[in-house]
C-alpha cells in the first residue's frame, strides 16, 4: 500500500494548473487555475498531487503544464 505514504514522500516536481474544464468530472472545487501543486507520484496518464483539500488526488495530465 504505497499510496498511503505518498503524502510524506519527497516532491518529484511542481506543476501549474492550466484549466479546470473537465468534460466528465468536477475538478474546479479541488484545483485552482494558476496554482502550483507538488507532484508526489506520476504515471503515464495521471499525476498524483496534494490538491486544495490537503489530500492526495489523481488527475489527468492535461489539467497541468
């Protein structure tokens, strides 16, 4: 259960949110356009960050620069 340790893991890099226009999911309440977020883990399709709620969340890469 490695995902339980991601919050305390070192930051891989930082990304900036470029939009919250999601076609399927509501992300505007947990991401803010222009804010920088610390990346804790990354896959081919998703970025796992600490979002505005203070918890780890997985989001599609197309929301970030």
